[in-house]
């Protein structure tokens, strides 16, 4: 589009419309006919104006023509068909896109060369420093995990920080930027902020030194009363209702609202934070808290739900807030729970009560940690039969609301994976060692500042063995699903050979990405050596994520000899049938326990408070109208259907390979 200076007649027209300029020679226009839509504007410095031809239709049907009214512009460019109206102070050093609506803004300024939040150091996990993560527009949960948790590899961390610093330097500009189709209304202060296409900023109090990475596919909304300093907000996110952010990264499709307060924290994909407070937390994907009395501090979480009044302490009044803790993926806290860091809670575990003994249950996943009389009791593996655990695993994929095709975080939703199964193998050995060292008839066993009752220990071994059987059975059935009927033992062995070079050894969970440590180490070595850029490292993480199932089978391949006693290099069809029968028994047995657990939600105790002013019959009928019938409950029917499907799947494979 061509721009030109104003003519004398055009200047006279603007003056007649109550416009002023320090120097009219700095004003350029593209369409003289659009000058009729400019009124009461003061121009300063260099200003470039597009054409104003279109009309905005506001909620309720009110129409406003694009143009400039009641504003002061200093060193500003304005795109086509944009409306700027009622700016109390001024707009300075900003490039504003097309079809954008700016109304009732107090001040919008870029007063110095700005990086728009890129390169800001977030003191995550340790308030006193030591695990700082430099945020940038494309920060993923995986890169952040490496920066925060791999401090023992100082050269690698230094290399990543230098790459981020280089990126931040490239973003530096003395001009702010507002994209196309943006709406900014009733907002007070915007200072050094870059706002992407289709963003909505309505009623925010202050935005300073940040980036709002909105786009047409996944717009960002920032609403009433928000205060954000030194921040980055990614596509699809919503920050509203007096939320306060300071040195915070908000990942894709997060929701922060209802007065939430966060400082020095990272939130990755699909987090939902309301009412409470966060300080120095690493919130991996699907970290959720909804309650005013909940404080999350100095912890690492993912797939986590914090109950009302959940709290942690990161100092013991000695050397300050130097401690940290980890709740591995899927862990939950019950109402009024408390943990004194340092502590580590195993994957998919539930924490109830107050815990001050710094326990480490990372090798005992799917457990309950229950406080009784100031003592932490551990119930290993019991969460494997919990309806809530299975429902969580089902709902997370459905609740992934990322519409942006450019997904920053790798997210693996599997409940059973090499990451959790390797811990179960360790857990079985650990529990058996406790049993051996303290005697099988002991009432209580001690482990890492926790107590385990005899019955809980024995059940824990059984739960873990059942889960391992289920996982290994699932894997071998999947591997043989294309095997023709009557295949020889040699054909079975050939079909079972691993197709991936990676997968053996220990696995890790990088805040959503489940992958073998050996493959991760290779990527990090290459990054440290300067072979991979930030973009290439993220691409490598996504490639590793895509290879998960092949790598999973490579890991599982050697476990059959260890667990079933059948090395797959020599396996026969009869041995496969034996594994499948054990798998059927494990799956159906676990499903029946889930069925019984679900039934608890429909017993008479659960009907308390139903059927007001009526008889027992009224209570049952009222309960049925509200909750529905047990047998027709969607989860219950899904469990029953799952039993049928898995039984048929196992029978089909057995009939196909039986000779």
C-alpha cells in the first residue's frame, strides 16, 4: 500500500475537525477519503494511517465506523479499517494492525527497547534461585523441564540459556505491535506488550513487558482486572477476573481466573487455575486447582488436581524457602492436605491429611498417602482399582482444547507405560524386600518415613502384578493383531521382534513426554554440542513422542522373560496363549474391582441428603432421578462393555494361534 504526506487542503480539513499536530509533515495517509472519519486527534512524531471504510457491529447491534476519534498518537502506524477511540492519555511507539478495535484505553506505550517478556527469568521450584527458567514465545514443557531439572548438566543449561537469549535479542524492538482483528477495550495501561491476531483484551488493569501470542485459530482472551508483568501468554488461553501474574509463562489453552495469583511460575497446556495462589511452581499439562484456600508452592505437578485447602511449605524456618517437592503425573491432593517439602509422591497417587516426614514414594505409584495421628501411612497400588483414576485417564484427552496446529507441548496420556510399569517392578521388589527383612507376620513395615500395614503390602504386590500383566498382555496382543491364523512359532517370534532401536533401559516423564532416558540423553548431548537449535530440539522431542509405541515395545520385549519366564526369542504359541489367559484374568479382575468401586457411589450412604421430607422409597427415587440408575450409568456400562471387548479380543487371538 502506498502512503503519502498530507496536502494543505487535507491539513485544513483535519484542523477543522479539531485535530492538531506538532509537525504535519510527519503524517502520512493512504486514502484521503478516510480523513472524514478522523476527529479530535493530536498527532506527534511519525504517524501512518490506513484507510477507514468498514463498520464495526458491536454486541447489541450498535454500529461504529472505523477511524480515529478522541486520541493522541505518537509514532504510531494504523492499519486498514481500524477504530481507535477515546484514549485518555496517548498511544506511543506502536504498530497497530487492520480491523482492530481500540476503545477507552488509558495508556498504550512502548517506552524503551523491549523484549516483550522473552528472556525473563522465572525462579521456578526454588524461590531463592538455582532453577531459573528463561521464558520465550515457544517454550515447551519439555525444554522447561530440562532447564529446571538438569542443573547437574551446567554446560547443557548454559547452551539452552544462550539460545533463548539469542532469540530474546532478536525480538527486541523499540516499537510495540498489535495484530489484526484485535479488540482492546476499557483497558488502563499497556506498556511494552506485543498482542497477536484476534486477541481480546477487555477491562485489563495493567499489561507490562509481555507477549500475547494469539492467532485466528486459537485466540487469547484477557479480561476484567488482570494485572500481568513480565509474562508470556500462549495461543488459546484465557486470563480473566482480577488474575495477577508476575514473571509467569502461560502455555496453550490454559484458563486462569477468579482472582488467581501467581508469581515465578510456569503453566503448560490445558492448566486451569482459579481462586487460589501459586508461587514458584512448575505446572505441567492439566494441573488444576479451583479453590480459594489452595496454595501451590515450590512444586512440580502434571495431570494434577488440588483439593480445597491443599497447601505445601518450602521452608522450615532455618535457611529460608529453599526446599522443593514433586508430585509425579496424575497425583492428587484431598481437601485440607498438607505436605512439608522436600518430598516426592509417586505417579497417580492420592495425598490425604498432613505429611511432615519428607517421604519419597516415587517407586510405589498408584498409592494412597494417608495421615493418621501425625504418621504417614502408605497403601501401595490401591489407586489402580479406583474409578476416579480411570475417569481421569479418560477425560484428559477429551479435555485437550488446543486448536492451534502448532502444539508446543508433547503430551502422552497413557496410564500404564514403561515409566509407571518400571516403577511397579521396583515396587514389587521393594515390598518383597520389606517383607523379607521384617518378617511376613509383621503388622507394620517402615519405608521412607512412611508406615505400611501388612495387608496393604500384600495387596500392593498383587495390584502391581495385575497391572504389569495387563500392560504386557496389551502389548503382545497389539503386536500380534495382524498375525494370520495358524502362524508358526517362527512367524510369531518374527512378528514380535522390536522395530525400534530405542526404548531399552529406564524411562522418564518430561512433564508430559514419556520417553527412554537413553534417547533423551542423545538429544541433550547433541544440543550441548551445538548441533541442535531450540526449534530442532523441539522437533526432536515431537519425533520421539511420535515413536512412543515402537519404543514402548522395545522396552517391553525383555520383560516377558523376567515376569512370565518366557523369553520372546524362544516363545511358542502355547506360551503366548498362557500370557493371554493371564492377561484376560488380570483385565477382567481389575474391571470387576472398578465395577465394585463405582457401586459405592450408589449405596444408601451415598443417598444421604436425598429425598427431603420423604421416606426411604422417596430417597431412592429422588436419587435415581438425579444420579440415574447404577446399571445405566455411562461409566458402569463402559466397564461392562470393556470386559466383553477384552474377553473377545483375548479369545480371538487364542483361537487364531492355537494349533
